[in-house]
């Protein structure tokens, strides 16, 4: 299968918390990230649908916790997690 990604992925293992107006916090782990988004594993994938908008907060000691949550959109759902794309909130 050809990799058509426009930005290279970097492996990582950061913790992340996802939420929106319909459900409370769901914790997962960022498996990899790029300039466009992240792949989060170990989440309950049945809680998500394509196009769903989420607030994402990275929960790592080195992350600036005073930053506002990242706005993200679900762009792919797999058996082991979800792909999220960074969005701009207007």
C-alpha cells in the first residue's frame, strides 16, 4: 500500500485526554504525530464517529498545561484507535 501522507509521522508515547459536549474525558496515548494531526490508541473507538470535533489536552509533565485544549477532528477510525486532524476554531 502506497503511503500518500503529506507530512512524515514521528513516533511518540504521550498521554492525551479527549472530550466534547457529548461525553466527558476519555484518555488515550498518542502513538504518532505529524504537522497535521495525531493517532490516538487505547481509546474506546465506539465513542467516536467520523467528522466528530474534539478538545484534546496533552497530559505530560513537559507540556504547558496553561495552553488551551487543541481542537481536533476524527478523520479515521481503526480497530486500535483513531486518527485526529488539527482544526482551526473560528
